[in-house]
C-alpha cells in the first residue's frame, strides 16, 4: 500500500466516522426520514454528475430491479435504521456497533452460504459478541427510554450491510461505481414516499443544511469514490480495513465535538469488537504492505 493510499484509507475512516456525528446533529431538526432522503438524493445527484463527466451510463432499463434491491438493503434500510438510532444512542456507540458488519457477514456465510466456521472465525464471533455485551451492559445510555430498540436497530443496520455485501458479490458483472450510483437512485426512490408522509418536524435552520449536505456529498458520494479507488488500487480485503478505523474516529468525534463520555467500558468493548472483526476477516496488518512489495 502506497503512502497516498494509506492517507486515503485514514481520510475515509475519518469521514465515515464523522457520519455518525452528523446523524446526531441533523436528526433532531430534520427527523430520521427527511434527513436520510436528503442524504440519498444529494449523494445520487453527486454521483450522477460524476457519471456524466466520465461518460458512464447507468443502464437503468436492464438493471432497475437490481438497483432497487441493492439500494434497499445497502442504503435505504440501514441508513433509516441508523437515523432512528441517532435519536437515542451516542455517535460513539453507533460507530462501534456498525463495526459488527463483518461478523454478521461470517454468520451469514455459515448459515446461508454453508461455509464452515473455523476456530479463528469462531473466536472472533465470541470476542465481538462479548464486546457488544460490554458496550450495551455498561453504557448508561442503555437505561434511557427506547435505548434497547435503538441498539437493535443499529445492529440490524449492520446485518443489512452484510446481506447487501453478499448479494453484491453475486453480481460481479456490474462495476462497483455502477452499483453505487444505481443503488443510490434506487434507495432515493424507495425512501421518497415515506419522506413525503413524514416531513421534518420543523423548518431546519440554515446551518443544519450544511450537515445534511456534508452527510450526502462528502460522507456518501465522495466517500464511495474514495472507497472504490482503494478497492481498485489495493484490493477488496485491504480496503475493508476501514472497518477497524471507523469506530476509532467515531468515538473521537463524539468525545471531542459532542462531549460524549469515553468510559473504560467503551475502550474495552470497542477493542473486543475490533479484534473480533479482525479475526473473522483474517486481517493482518503485515499483509497491507507485503502485497505491495510482492508487486
């Protein structure tokens, strides 16, 4: 991995970690549905402009069912679940729970794909589960009304991402950029009826639109382009190491900008989740650089 790609990896982690902060800021004024519709529409428009610039056609007529399905399970559903959770949970807790996506992926691969669990994968699942239990069991926010449902929604969002990843892998003939572009339009269309029924509770302040635009353009549109570059340059497995760094930035942004409490249980729980995810994915820091040296 080159120095530039490493910087992109860190920047992408910081951006995606910041998305949980923006959810916490934007949801109170926009409401969960309106904020997510804005995020999806702005991201779709941004990637639409990029597609025009590079001359990529979406092929909507032949792939509209695929884009709607992928958009539903990869963007619309998990984004709405996380926005719902942001009404109750801290940005730190949401970012850590989101790191369980590869763990859910291993479970789905064993159940759905009939891939046997190895000892290392099993240990990773145990560590990840214990980490979530520590976060949930010792975090004071879990005592607030609606917290159990919000935690379940965050974990369900991670499960939805894992399902979407398995589905996308079965459609390898479609380019990653096309999947992102088409699925964002599909997700925008799916959420639109709900957004019309559930408008913002009040007119958002002008400053809040900055949060919505940043969430849509930077945290979704530009972040997708950065991620696709990493996948192309270093491969899918090294690019997925962003999963380990996002909670780090999510916790830092939440603590620094929202004064969220950073307790010992937060550090212990997040460490176990990250270690469990690393074991499940077979991640080794040395592999990031060995691959580059061999080439």
